[in-house]
């Protein structure tokens, strides 16, 4: 399953924002803080995180495919 380039770019923005906020705040930033920092809507952030986590999960399943044994 592929994620569109636009979602992938936004996901990278979110990841970098979380890293910057973590450094600034000294804690894991809330979704509200990430939204405020990036200007990306909270619902959009949630959708991007869901889409990219599903893709990661499917990729990980491939690594444990029975054909590898």
C-alpha cells in the first residue's frame, strides 16, 4: 500500500515539527501543539498518522512472511 507523495511530504513536516517541539518543550508534543506549530489541521494530522501507520504495519508484515523461513 502506497501513501501519496503529498501525504508523505506532510508526514515529514509533522515528524520534523514533533522533533523540534520535543527539543523546545522537553516532552512529547500534543497534537494541538503540532497543529499550532505547523498550521496543519488536527484532523489532517490524525489522518496522515493513521495512513502512514497502516503502511508501516503492512510493510512490517512482509518482513515476517512465511516465505522468508
